[in-house]
C-alpha cells in the first residue's frame, strides 16, 4: 500500500483518524500524568526519552494529518510543530504544578518531545500530497 492510498483512505474515513487521535491523547495524558507511585519501576521506564519522542511525535503527526484532511486551509507545518511542543510543555508544567502526582518536570523530556514533533513534521511533508501544501 503506497502513501497515496493511505492518505486517500484517511481522507474518505477521517473518523478513523479522529478516533486514533483521541485515543492517543488519552494514552499520553494517562502515562504522563499518572502519579509516580503507580509507575512500575521496571526497564521500560529507562527508555523514557524515547517514549517522549514517540508519543509526542505520533501525536503531532496525527494532528497535522487531521488538520490537512479536515481543513481546506493550507497546513502550516511550523504551527503543527509548535502545537505538539506546547502539548509537551503543558504536560511538564502540570507534572511540576500538581504536587499529588509526585512527578517532576524535566527539560530533557521537553527536548525529546520537540525532536519527536520535528520528526513528525518531516514525515508529514513526505506523506501529504504536494498539491495540499
């Protein structure tokens, strides 16, 4: 299946994209705002930065694709990037500002969120048909 077929499918069935974006948003919020005591201390959390890159990159990619499919306005990739990065920053601020979470804000989490968002924008530039720029 080539990229045009996938884009065409999502264009015709954008509710699939809406469901995926909604589900991913819930997963990101649960995983990043879960109280520290509920996080199992195992090997998966040693890959925390890769998790941030993948979660926020995926979220940014879906936001960009959703905008491109559902809006007639031109997709502004820098704005999609900023939106994904702001989502990551807000979550870090919530981790810092809600004491009962027993979590801490981490600038490196934001850095990897940003890298993921940047990679998502590059992927969007490849996926979105050129006549939609």
